[in-house]
C-alpha cells in the first residue's frame, strides 16, 4: 500500500504546514458559514486532503452524500468517453450533445438536488485550471443560480487559469510549499512506524529527502517509501529526477544554441502534456539556471516572468515571451 494513502490525513489537524488555512477552514466548519472557496498552491501541499477533511468536519457521517467532486482534468482530457462510462454521469449523458452541453447539464442536475440534512452541499472541482473558458462561463451562471443551496470549491495549481468572474466570487486560500523543518519530523515519524529501530535512512538522509521533495510532502513520502523498501537511501536526487527537469534542461540548451522555436515547443509540452503550471515550469527553469548557468540576468528574467504569470491572462503567452526574451543572455 502506498504510504501517501496509508497516512492520508483524516482530520484537518493532521494537515501539516498550512496553519492559517486550516484555522479558517475549521472556523467555517464550526460556524456552518461557508463561502465559495478557491484553494490554490503547488502539488502535494494538502489541498485535496483539506477539502475532504473539511467536508467530514462540516457534515459528519453524511459528508459523502453532501459532497460532489468533479475531476475536471480527467473529464476534459477523456471527454465524452468518461461521461459515457462513469456511473456517476452515464444516466445523464446525452450522446447527441457536445461535451460542454453535457457538462453544464450534469452540473445543473447535481446543483439542483437539495441536501437532506443541511442548508447546502459542496460542489468540488479538482484541477479547476483544466476547465475550458466556455465551461467556466457556464459554471459562473450556475454559481449565480444555485448559490443558495451549493457552495463551490475550486482546487488548482494555477489560479490565473480561472476567469475573474469565478475568482471574484471565491475566498482565496493559498497552500504554501511545506518547509523542510515541518516535513522532516513527519518523515522521521513515518520511518519509525514502518521500520521501528532498524532502518537504512539516517537523519541526514531524511533531511536530503525533504530537500529533494521541494515542498511536496506527497513526493517526500514516496521517496522515503522507495528508499526504505530498497534498503538504501543513496542517490535521492537521482530517484527524484523527473522527466520535467530533463525536458527543461533540453529547452534551456536549445535557447543557448539560438533555437527558441524548439525551446518554446518543449516548454508548451511541459504545460500541456505534463500538466505543469507556468509557475512550476519557472521553478524548474530556476533550478536548471542555478545549476548550469548561474547568471544573474537569468534570475531577473525568471522573476519578471513569474510576476507576469501571476498577473496575466495567458500563461502560454508569458512563457513564450520568457523563452524569446532570454535569447540575448546567451549571445
């Protein structure tokens, strides 16, 4: 069994490193006065777990019947095939209609169902940045119509992908990357639970794993499980090395050689095929430049791009502009 599931939080108090957000969610659940919410932050920081724990605190044993979760990334990547095969949607699916029409119809159907034992229910959208603009426009009107009986919760790694008409209706809650100081005690406790007093990973190894995870507690637990099950904690950085960092390095090398077109295609592949947000991509670029180039002009360009991503409408335009703009650094 994966430890990320075995040790998944079941109460709000078990979510680490997000004290301010957890305090707000706890007070909302206690008072029953819940606004629409926008949970944003990097992967592995507790967004999905917090939503589930919040629903349990709010509704008790009936939390599942009062909570509807839409996996929007799956829906808009698989399209009608998912609607036709998933038992939650198959009875509502209209084969002759488009994906957007079906999506709006299903949302209205779920939103119109009043909860039996509560004033409102939760409509949760995981990976909300995967929602197309047309879908978001339709969702905005549904929010207006059913706000009396539904509270809408959006979870995303890229808030800039959500249209202002939706974000302005939601209270933003930001989940920060989890500090190594918070992560290390959690990993040590997990190590002891799983291996008792006999384990191959020293405290120094645990600290290396926390650093390699870069604020992602889910990744840290996966790295720890791999290390303990293989009986050694060597080459943690090698284990954590991902395709994304390799592609990012290739893109930066292409820019260095004057081939911005190839670099832009690789950056867009990271956004589309690998699901990175623009901020996550810039973080990967930052690691590469620190390791291979260490040029202060690149650091400034990354900072400027990060600012524009947070204030612009299209992260693709901003990333393309960044890739084009840093060519002069290598001339």
